[in-house]
C-alpha cells in the first residue's frame, strides 16, 4: 500500500468535470451565477453543482480568485474532479471531496510544491550538551527550505503552507528522509533528534516504513535516533500519538516530547506518553534565574521526570545566568545559542563552557 505522503497534487489538469457541494443553496446560486458569467456551463441538482471545462486548473483558479468568495465560503464548498464523461457521482466518490480552500492553498503554495518536487531541503545541526560532563550528547536536526535561487525558506512558512494545503504528510516525510541522507553523507551516526508532526502520520506502519528502511540501509544505531514530537498544534488524539511512540520504541528508537510546560503540554500528557526525553519549553527557561514561578513549574517537571526515569532537556538557553541555574538544579541535558547555533555540520566538540 502506498502512503499518501508519497503523492503530490496534480495542478496541471486538462479537461474534465467538476462536482461541487455547498453548505447552502444561496452559496450554490452565487457560484453558479459567477461561473456562468465567466463562460462556464453549470448544471445543478439539489446542492450539487456540475461544471464542465476543458481546463480544470483554470476553472479551479477562477473559483479561488474570480468568484468573490470569502475564506469561509471556500471552506464550505467541497470539490471533486471526475472524467469528462461522468454524469453523476456515487456516495463513495463524495467521500473523496476536498474543500475548495485546500485547492486554493495549493495554488498559492508554489514555493512549497517546488521544495517537495525538487527535494530542496537543507539540514542544520544544533548541539545538545550533557550538563554533567559538559560534552556534546547529541544534535538536533533542523530543516530549512531552499528556493531555486538559493533563498532560505523558514520552517514556519513551509509548515504553515503545508498545513493549509493538506501537504503535511509529504513535507514531514521528506524532512525525516533528508535528515538521514544528510547525516549519513556527513558520516555522522551519533545521537540525532529528528522532529515529526503526529498529525502527519495517520498510520505508523505505513507512513514510517521509508524512514525505518533508510535507518537500516545507512546503518544507524536505532538507539541513537530520537524522534521528537513537535507540538505546533494541539494534540487532541493522545491515543494516536501513543501508538506512534510505541511503534518507534518497538523498533528500538527513542522518543522525546517537545515544549513541555507550554500551553498545549501538561504533566498529564507526560505521564500518559512516557517519552524517553522531555524538552522543557524555551518560554519557561527564559530568565528562569529571576522568576520564582518558572522555577516552581520547572521544578515540578524535573521531579516527575526523575521519579519516572525520564531524561530532561532545557531548550533555548541563551545566557550564562540561565545556564548556571539549569546546571545547579540537576537538569540532564541543555540546548541553546549559549552553547552553539545551528550549523551545516555537526560539531565534534564544544569550546569550554563557563
């Protein structure tokens, strides 16, 4: 079975039919009137609108740009493309309909599509320090997009476009594979943190098969690969995330939970998922040496982690004062600009830390 993360949308479609369903009849009449004014042939049956065109791409772009639709309208219009000779759609085909907003986002995400088609990602490595002996414990692999002109595309822009265009599956998979390709090319087989989005993995065995195959092909020690949950969105399905982490652990890999202490994290989530490593959110680390409330929160996370055998990592340390406080309270690992910025190659050692 192929994973949906391996297929990119075809936005250069020729002739066919477009079937659209609407939230209400008023919206159907509005769209039908606008399309007819643009020269398209429309037929309606209840809340289903059929539109013929010899250029489906131009038709969808007309819907996105020229019909005076609001973002809310675009979300409430569902769209299905069929062959030119289709006269109706079956109930099973109706389940394949996608919001017009998704198609509009894909047309507006050309940089992202170029990145996915050309696999134009670059990897930077940021060191993670062992607090006890102040040596490099691991590196976190950080992804950036690259335009054909060599311009860097920040990850928040890439992932924002991917979410709107329903291409998170594709981008998340390409990131994991690019990281392992790059690390192997640089002959780096030490500990490596690799980020992933839970919502981009709908079936662990299916979606992660290429990741597992690459790890085996390059000879990575599974224990050295730490797959890190990135909480850029609320984790609504904790059971699904637990299944993903269990799958990684069953294959010998380790897991980490990012942003502990942020708005979408809680001690309950830590207890439920039992990751190997928990990363304490940068917002809690900033000026922690001066703020008793942050000290109390981090102290609670640290106490629970120690009781359950979970390794703690403070991320985003940028000052000597933050570092000294973190060191003195017994956190295991630390990461931040104070120790090293992301670089094109992993470091073999750090200069002395004060």
